[in-house]
C-alpha cells in the first residue's frame, strides 16, 4: 500500500545533527516493583530524526522504560542524559520541557473540545485583555497543520473524528510543544490499513524533519519496515539492539520469545487433543465467523460447560472487542453467537444478562463499578428483582439487601470495613471480587472476564482464580478469560484460543499450553494485514 502522505519539510537545526550522536542516552536504568524487576540495568539510546522500534512481550519492560522517560515512574538506579547533560525526570511537565512527548494508545484528548482547542490546550494566544486570540492561534498553528497534511476542519469536536484523525491531533499538539522525540504506543492498533498507512507517512516525514520517533508496536511487519533501529526487551532487559536489515520477521520473533518454536505443530497437536476430549459434548457457547471491522475478522471458537477458555493476544488483536460482543456491549457486524445451540440476537447488555451472560470489563473503575456508592449497592446491582418490596415498584428491602451483600462478601472473602463503605476505598483485588460476586445471585451460564486480575496483588490473584475455578466446576458456568499476562492464562485456563490482528490463529491445551507456545502463536502466526511501504 502506498501513500503520498503529507509534505513535511526538514526542520532547521535537529535535522542537521549527526544521526550517530545520541540525543537521549539511558544508562543502567533499573526499576523494581516489590520483588519484580521491571527494568534491569537497561542501556538505551535515541538519536535525532531516528525511528526507533521498541518490541517485546507484555511485561517485558517497554512500558516501564517509557513511564520513566515520561516522568510517571522514578527509576531506582541509572541515569538519563539529553544532549549530553544528565537530567532528572520527576514529572510529566519536566519531560515535556525537555522535548519528550508521549502519545499513548488511549489518546489523552478532551472529547468535547474541538481539534484546535485540543492542539493548543495550554498554549493559546491571548490579547492584552486576556481574551483568546483564535485568529493568531490559528495563524501560528498553520505551519504545523500544513506539515502534517491535516485536511479535516479543526473546528470539529474530537469525539466526531476518526481514530486516525485523533492521532494527527495528538501529533500536532506534540509538535506545537516543540517535541524533539515523540513516543507512539501502538499507533495502528485500532486503525484500518488506509488509516495506518497515513500514520506511517507522518512517521517518515517527522523523521526527515529531525524529530525522533520511539515506535512501540506488536505488529512486527510495520516495526521492521519503519524502524532505523530496533530494541528488543525481554524480562526487563534490553536483549538485542539491531539496525535496519539486521533482522527479519522470524529472527525478530525468536529474539522476543527467546528460542525457536514451531507454532504450527503445537497448534495442530493441541487442536486434535481438544477435539478428542470435547467432541462428545455439546458446546455451551458457539462463536461463528464473528466480525466487527476493523478489529475482528471471522472469529470462531467454542466454550463448553464448566470450561475456562482463555483469549490470548497482543494489543490490537481483537480480544476486548470479542468480549464486548459476547456481552452485547457492542453489536457484531457479521457472524453468529449461539448459547446452548440457540442463536442469540442480543440488543443490549440487559438482554445479555437476562440470557445468563455477564461481563467483568477491562476498566473496572470506569466501566464496572459505582465508585462512590457502597459495597452493598455494588454487590446487589447485578440482580435487584429479589430485593424489591413490591415486584412492580422500584423500592428495595434494605434488610434483605444488606443480608445478601454480607453473604456475598463472606463467600468471596471480600475485605471491607462495613457494607456502607464506598467501593473507591477498596483495594483492586477486592474491587475485582465485587464485580464477580454481583453475578453469583443469577443463573449465570457464561461469564466473560476481561483482564482477570489487572492491578491485583499476587495473593488476591490466586483467590480470584480459585473463585473462577469454583464457579466453573460447581455451577457448570462457561468462562471466557482475557489477560495481558500469558502466564496467568496458562495458570488457570483449560484451553487458550490465540488471536492476532482480529483473527483466530491457533489454540493450545494440555502439555502444549505454555507461555512460550502462546507467545509464538501471537507473533509467529500474526497475518500482517497492513502493508507498509517506503
């Protein structure tokens, strides 16, 4: 796929710097979180105008490095130098002042503000009377807009723009802030091929203008084509630094995984084993050719009663999109979902719950919990009907509600001061238990867990796994579990279905279900639907 792309003229100054002279130098950077060493004496360089690819499995250390550079995490040891001078980056404001800008996958934009207002947030020109001079603001911004080739109206609200257009708004904001390095985290994860091609063109032109781009992606094809240098992280260490042309796709997968694997043989053997074990049983859940562009393409798999099935995949693989369609949070554009052999035509989350399907969402604090309401309220909200004083009135029996909440909190060992305590004050593990507990009062047939134990300590994680296991074993509930930590899925799932670029690329179970085999499928079987051209 080719694209003319925007015309960005090389900037005076940075573009003239020697590409071999590092602008950013990291030496011996180390960071521990309790007993986990997230970064282990990392040495890392970025030069002006360089596209530097950053790759590695989830938990390899990439995010921790970026958070240290962004001033969100303070390293335990090591130094950071910019233009040869040692700096201490304790806050995001310091990072921005030093020319470091970070564009995360969840774009940090104000939805109801216009594109112009977002780009110039905090940098608007004002008259002597303190009124925003929008004419002068637009005039100062015009060069940046021309350089990025932005053609949509800057008066449009951000929530009316496409994801690709929002990325251009974020890049424009970075350039207005005089960024010397822009870090992009999974920029094409939610983009169509045409939109992704547009971002590739911008990356190349930014590089030509002397702006360094730190490019973080699980899509190895685009990393190989775009990057001047690639750094590979594994287990908190920078294990390989390669220049353009030193690695191909298979060798890069080997660097990320740590050894050679044969994912085809693993997947075929596991699929045969699973088929033999389950062929005599009718499936509880059948997903047939499920699609929702651009994230999910013809996904098919089954879940049996009492079975815990993991959905594994890298960022942008389509895991969360599939989970949301199963629970009717989003509507499929194609394909079919069957429960106990009956096709489902779910029109809302409420209709999914009525059918015995519940979702514990990825973002529990923003999508699952009523943070300022009580423990009792959050536990009981899953099924209010038995608590009504009169069946046709929305009045609850307080004593009955408290008794049920107390029973659920004791059943799942939820640690609280009292039932009236706001959920906001609880630990992540106890919040996650509440999200699961609220569905235990219903006749639950399928529970979908998106990020089973994100932000949960080791002890609480083991407790959640035990709860999920008991739910599957004692109630014959089918479980679909998603986790960014592959070790977690290997730990407590019966099978793991692997997604890459919105498609099922393999399935593992039994002895073949290891961290390495799943990771090899994630990378080795990913069909690059994006074609990246120079």
